[in-house]
């Protein structure tokens, strides 16, 4: 499964763990194992730049998702249409969020990664029902990964 990971931030990230979780989430969501995913960790300045450019919102955010081929659960694999997309995470924001939430940095990165993957697959949380579905699925995927 081609999962690219690049860390351009000033914080160390558990690359192997995040790659394993991403692969698990892709399998869990019944996507073909040949799909491609790119994960990029960036500093706050770069995240703010991307947040302004793509979302027209000030300040750095925790995670941004950029879908490419709009792949959906259970779809047949089509050669040349195999890129799930790009996920950009800001570890500095994740670290602050982890402290506020009372859990570890690695746990926050796991949450953000799965959250980003679900966004790539078309999930959203604009409405309360969508939020409940997405956040429940996010937790389910992480718990299943930890148990496996």
C-alpha cells in the first residue's frame, strides 16, 4: 500500500505508527490496498498559509484533507484512479489539542489522521448527524486498529 509520509515540522512524529494506522483505516473502509495516500506534517506557518489559501480562514488548523480521486468505500479499483489524496497535519496544533483533551500527542495524531482519511472519503461534520457518524466511525477505526 503506497503511503507516503513526510515530516517538515519541528516535532518528531511516529511515522511507522501513523503509516500502520493509515493502512488499517484504508482496509477498514474497504478501499483497495493499492490506493495511494500522502501524509505531510508541517509547521504552524505553513499550515496557516494552507488554511488561508484553501479554506479562507486565518490561523493554523490541526488537519487539512485534499481529496484527489474521490474514492469511496467498497468501490472497485480502477487503474489510474487510485489516489485517495493528501492529508496535512500540524503537529504543533495537535500537541496543544492533546494537552487540552488530556491525552497523549500520539493519540491526537491518530485522531487527526483518521479524521483526515474520512474527509478524503467524503465524510463531513457540518451537521450534527454527520458529526455523530463521522466521529463514531473515527473512534471505531482507531479502537479496531489498537485491538488488532
